[in-house]
C-alpha cells in the first residue's frame, strides 16, 4: 500500500515538474518573442488654411512740436480705422495701440549734427479677425492710405501679419490614425523582408504636432505634421 502511495506521489511530482518546466519554457519563449521588436516611424502631413489673422498696421510720423505730433497721430489713426471699416472690418476687431515717441534730442550724446525733426512716432493699429481671406484682400489695397500722406512701415518684424491655425484638436484623430497606419505598413514590409510575422504593438509614442507656414510666400497656408514612433514585436 505504501509502495502504491509512493508511486502515485512520485508520479504527481514528476507531472507537476513537467508542467512547471513547460510553463517556464513557454514563458521564456514568449519573453524571447517580446524582446524581438522593430521600431518604425509613421508620418502624417497635411496643409490647412489659417483660420485667424493678426495684422499689425504701423505708420510713422515726425515733428518738432509734441502736441502737433500727437494730433497728427490721432488724425492718421482715425483715417486707418475708417479705411478698415469701409472695407468690411468690424471696429470691434480693430485695436489702436499707444504711440511710441522718440525724442532724438535726448538721445544725442555729444553729436554736432542736429536731426531735422526732434520727435518721431510709431503707431500700431492691429486687426484681429477670423475672416482671413477678407483681410488678405484688404492688405492688397492698403496702399491707398499712402495717398493720404500716411507713411506705412511694413519692413519691421512687428509689422508682419501673423496667421494662426486653431483647429488642431479637430484634425488630430485623423492624422494620428494616418500616421499609425503608415507606421504599420513600414513594419509589415520589414517583417516580410525578414521572413517574420508582425506581432502586437509593444510601445507607441504619438509624437508632437508641429505647425509651420508652408513657405515664406504663403504664410496663411499652414503645414501640420506629426511623426508617430511605434515598436512592434516580431514572431518567427
């Protein structure tokens, strides 16, 4: 009886050890498979029109009488606002900034040559609008203000229009999906070339979205770009 019990116990131990060994072997095999990965990148790149524009209009003036200079600035500011509203821009979308006055006499340090005008002023009027195309049309007609004696300054960096794309959250899902599919195509090609089978995703990094102007001549066209990095497992 003892012999039979011992035999049964031994058989159970052997079976248990065999099962345990099989589980360890399977775990090592799975671990080996999990360690075999391929890292691929998927790109999604699209172009969209900007949906907001910030347009600073700057003009300069000069004079020797400060009070008269302020009066001229006010008159010219009124002329600029009237020009904008006559073209369809709401006055609520126009902001008149504080003029910047420079006293050239106060800035002279021992120089013998005196400036023709003691005071120079720079005034900025800013248009903020969601109607990008309308504002762009008006930009082409801004030269009519020069005929009124307003000296526009468009060479400064502060006087350049700024185009903004605000709908990134709307386009994110589709672009992430496109980048993921693009990455999978690359991974499938790699697996095929290496005579392997593509497994599950081990790790995924969505990547950062970037928004830039398409080029210097078309700043209102925005290029939205994202690169996703994905690790896939490879199975023999």
